[in-house]
C-alpha cells in the first residue's frame, strides 16, 4: 500500500520532471496531473525541499568568481565566495554564509559516508539551514567534546548533530567528554574506555569533516571562548602563545603551528595531523574578525574546501599577496 508521503514524493518527482525537463508551464502541468496550479507550485517546492531538485547558478566571470578562483589557486583548495551587502551585521553575514554552506555541503554528502562535525556557532547556523537529502548508511559523528564545569554540552552539541542527522536520515554519534580536560592523564585514561574508543573508531572513518573556526577575537563570539571553557590560566596561555584560532578546540597560531601542549594535550578534538589525513575538509568562515584564524588554518593545511564571506575573502587576498 502506498503511503501518503510516498504518493506526494511520486507526484513531486513527476511535476519536477515536467517543469524542469520538459519545460511545461504550471498551468499545463496542472491540467495533465488534474490538480490546481497552486498544488503544482507546492509539489515543486517539495521537490526542492527534499532534494529531488537542486539548482545551481553558473555566473560569468564576475568579481566573486574571480576571488574564488584566486583563493583556489593561491591555497590549492576549492573555494566559494558568498555575496553580502557592504553594510550589514556580522550576524547577518554568518546567516548568509551558513545558508550557502548548507546547500553546498548537502551536495557533498553521499550514502555510506561518515561525516565529522565540530560544534560551534558556525555549525549551529549551518544546521538551521541544512536541506534534506535521501542518503543511506550515513553516519554523523561529533569530533570534540563539549562539556565544561557548568554544562555537559550534550544539549548544545546534540541539537546541532540532530539537525544534520534528521536532514540526511543518518545515524548520530555523540562524544560526551569534556572539551578540555583538566589533566592530560585523565584524557589518556578515558581514551582507553571502550565506550569512548567506540566513538574514536567512528571518527577514524570520517571522510568529510565539517568545521568553522573559533577565534578569541571574533565579533560574533565563538562558543568555546564565551561559555566557561577557559579559566584565567588558559586565557593567559592563549595570549602568551599567540593563539589566533582553533579547529575543534585544537589551538594554533597564525603560521599554522600548534605546539601548545598546555592546551592541546588536554583537548578532546583531533590533533591537526589527524585532521590533515581526512580526505575532505569543509571549512566555513564569515567574519572579518576571523581573518587570522583563517590564515592560520590555511597555513596549517586544514582546509580542502572553503566557503567564505565576500568581505573576508577580499581581505584574505589583500594580506596574502
């Protein structure tokens, strides 16, 4: 027996094929399918929402396209530059960048893939916009812990992971450990626990890693720098070591170096060598205040595909000539 959802999906596919592949008008489709014109409009929207139809735009050689190509050539990565108004808020830049990133990211996700997610403000924004896609045997795994002295971090990270899991009908694997351990020996002991090892083994299978960049200078506060993850000693280390950013709570300098054991030996995130071994590394950045964080990530070789807001892209090119 065909369910209502299956029937709607079948009708949406038929309407999309008639509209996009046979160039029929909505009125013609309505007549052929014996439904109203508004029903055809809803079916086409449903086809886009569930991923039956994807729309791509191939502009001529405009300024943003040229910027993306220059970034790609300079850093050896794929790049996408997101247009934003000259005068807008940092929050709006983040939302626009996240919306574009969510659509590009969904195109990258495939069946039987393991996707690693590093929680944070940027990933939270992407998760709000991620479209549905029908894939099978896909796994979403949290790459770094989110607990601190005030919270387990499970509700915050869990909501982000859940949105991706729901959109892609994927299994979700949380990582319920601290973001930063008090003592590296505690981390080493916990890493021997079977329940933790099982998540680490899933992380080892990640083929696509999705992350934003934390920054102590961000105008839109990076979650890890604004939510009780550091004490005064940690903040002193960040300043003394010249930390400009972090990837999954692993900290680095503007030259890409990360030999900061006072922080990174305690981090639950993958070290940067591990990150560099992941085949596809999808980074999303939107704020001018994260320029040095982006420069450091690129210097460290953490990125294979970058979605970057237009003003930041322009600034990046101007300082890395």
